[in-house]
C-alpha cells in the first residue's frame, strides 16, 4: 500500500485520461453515483468510462485504489452488452494506494462501461492510474512461449571426451529426456490398485499425484478411534514403486458437509482433542513421504473448525503440522481464487489476508507455506487467471494448481488446454495436478479417458502438452 500510485501500465492502454491529469475528461458517473474530482496527494477520484471491447481479445486491467476511511474490498466491473463482468478486486485502504489487478475476455464485441464499486457504501472510492490493455490471442501465446523459454529452459554445453579427458572430435551424441522436470500430474483413487490398464495408462504419463479421497479424515477414521489407512498406504506404496511424488491431501476440510459423521456432535473441547489426534496420526504416519500437505481445505469458503475452535484454528493446525513435519511445504487449498472473479470470498486479496492470519499466529513465522489453487473451472477468464497468479506470486511463495478440471461443455478440451498452458507458462507456478481420478461410474467433473483407457479429447490435450513440454 503506497503513498503514491505507480504510473499506469501500458500508458493506460485504451483508457482515456488514465491519470485524470485532464480533469474528468473521459469519465462520468455510473448509475446513481456522484462523481467529483478530488486531490489526494496529487491524485484523483473517478467512477466510470465507456470503452469498446472486442470479442476473442484478452484485456489486462490494473488500477490504483484508495478508500476514504478504514479498509474495504473494491471490485472493478464491466457492464457489457452480454451482462456484468467482474474483472478484479482488491482490499483498498485509506491514506495509501493499493493495486487492483485483473482482466477479462469479452463474450461479444461492443461498448462496455468500466466502473469501480464496493459493498461498503459508506466509503468514497478513489481511483488513479487506470489501465486497460488489449492483446490478441496470438500475442498472448507469444508471451507464454517467451516465459517458457525463459523459465523452463536453459542452454547446455556438452563435450565428449575420451578416457584421458581429451575432447573427441566429431562425436555423435544422442539425448533422450526421460521425464518432465516441471511437476505435472493427475489425481488417483484406489481403483488404480486393482486395474492394470489404469496403472499402465497412468504411470506412462505422470510423476506426481494426489489421492482423491483416501487420505481424508472421513476415509481414515469413519468411526472414532478406529483408524484404517490400508487404502492410502497401498496407494502410497504404488506411487513409490513407480517413482511418483504424492501431495498429502488433505488433513482437514473446513466444509461441515465433509467431516466424519461422528465429529459434528463433539463439544469444542472434544473436537480440539480429536483434531490434534488426527494431525498427529496422519502427519506422523506419512512424514517425509509426501511433497506437500494440504493442511486446511477451503477455509475461505467454510469455517467449521473456526466456528468451534476460534478464528485461529487454521493457524493452530499449521503450527502443529509443522512441528511434526517441518521439512514439508504446508498448503492452504481453496477454489475460485483464479477461476471465478465474482466470488468475493476467494479473491487473491482475501486469500492473502487469510494466509497472513495463519503466518502471524505465534510460532508460524518461519513455516514453509504454499498457495494451493484448486482450479475447478467452467469458462476460464485467462487474463483474470494470470493477474490473480501475479498478485499471489508477489509473495514469493510456491504456487500449485492442485485440482484442475473443467466442467463438461463442447469447449471442455479447448478450455483445459488454455488453462494448462497459462499455468505452465507462469513463472510463479511450480506444479499442476489435474483432478481426473478414474472411476468406472465416472470422474468427479472431468475424465481424461474412457473406461477402456482410450483417451478422450481432454486426455489428448494432456498428452500433447506432455510431449510439447519435453516428457519424451
């Protein structure tokens, strides 16, 4: 939060008068809002501007925002010919400027009105250094390519020498890359233990995985005190046998609907004991055998543990897991932070606010913390996805897309490819897990194969990208 905002990106792009240095030229009131030009350390306030958006172009949006008092979430919205589009949000504060970063891809060409709003109607919103920059899809792909060249490739010099270490002239050298360095995987479930075709299909492609349900509390302790880790033990052994890394998913799920049945009726005191026992049990059992722990799942959207154990419940859980397995990265894992700009509970700003709360709990200052983005998409907003990862990536913490899928539609495979390309190209994303564990009855939202393990269109996308990114 800065005393003065930066200059607008891309010189403001297609925004007229982006720094309001020419009064209110180009800007007008939106709806019943009142507009006025006001100096705030040399900066101004504004409400809306009409712009022309083109279908199939990607638009990056940024603006610096401030509110008149306290702190309040502020959202950038476009009123388009097909409806309202949320393009980004940030928590604005008084007496300093915060950057709001987002974007959109319009459904149709036409005029649209950009404006900024807050549900806190008692505050004035000040905006400055606004930018809206269009890119063609070809330009966007070119940037992805440049990012991959820079972040995922390096030059290598090879010299062939004889036994005495002298260079061999005109030697023929053959190189085969055996596996992808970038962690790209898929979830599995216990069906893989008894299905050879599933095993062969999976192990020929992936080197990282997560268990769909088998490590969750309701799977390992369906009745109080009667633990059963047989399924997750066998799956972990299968993964080890095939040199596949495993993300520990998950220790707790904050959704009341997904607690073991017996947990719901516990008193706060008994719940605290049960939760501590759960942490000790699963973390001690798999210490050093998983590359990550999803410590708390969906604690932006739900608050089962917070409602019974206090607002610091997540912080306590992270602290306890770290004390048992300090070498493993501990993730907060939630959805809609990059998928859906309309979800005010899970914006990058809200995600970082929760992460800060966890990190500031006594004893948590030096935790190895990671950002888990579930990534359950319908129609992806790729510019918003990139802007959100940019915002989260500014922390320097590792970011993984942990449960990538796309709801069924004629464009499912195309959307999946867009999402995976964007994630792989982003320099802050350190791994991807697709959420497509196979079941005879059908996958959670998206399968990669049919029941004979012949690729569906989504599986073809995965194979194409694996090949392109250097797994063969």
